[in-house]
């Protein structure tokens, strides 16, 4: 009986950790769906991953050009009309969830039509509503040279 009670207590103490892990996975799942929709030019699918009023904030790594902001809705319009195939890969994701807000940072590389374009670090902020996690903003650095090799290996289109 004592052993069963101790096991039950350990299980109850572990539940919050499992719930946190599940939320972190859900956050990364939203980001994965966002990138998959970008690659396939599926703006309807991408729209389900973002907050309508959300935005991108793009910064050069060395600060040589001023940061610029693009509304996510404007990006959807450009994505729908562009012929290029975009693939973004990321690694070393760090996710933090606090109730209904979350952030995720990760290193990434970006490829256009199968060729390396740039790399940097993404910072996603997400909010959770009745339909799950949605991306509220994405800030990222961008550099075309001096990128460390990806731990994912060479990109294979």
C-alpha cells in the first residue's frame, strides 16, 4: 500500500511537467504548420496559424540596415502570388509557455528554390485562444554570409 501511494504521488507530481511538455509541443506544431504552409504556398493553412493583426520584424544581424516590419496579412498576399519555393529549417528550439502566451526561439536556415539564401535566429511570440496556439509576431535576424553549418546537414531539396 505504501509503495502504491508513493507511486501515485510521483505520478501526480509529474503531471504538470507532462502538461507543460504537451503545450511546448503544441507551440512547435503551430510553427511547423506555418513553415509547411509557407513551403506549399497554402495561404489558407498559414492563416490558421497566425493572428490576423500579427507582424514580422526583420533585422540584419550586423545592424547595417534598419529593422523593418511586415504585417502577416501582407505576407500572405505576397506568398500567394510568388512562384518561389521557400524552405525554412530550424533547430535548437527553446520554448517557454506561460498560460496563454508563449515564445519560441531557434536558429534557422532558409532556402529559396533549393538554394541557400540566409540564416539567423527566429523569435516567435504566440497566443492561445479557443482554437489553439497562433503566431502573433515573428522577429528574426538575417545574414547571408558567415552562417555556421546546420546540424541538420546539407539541405536536400
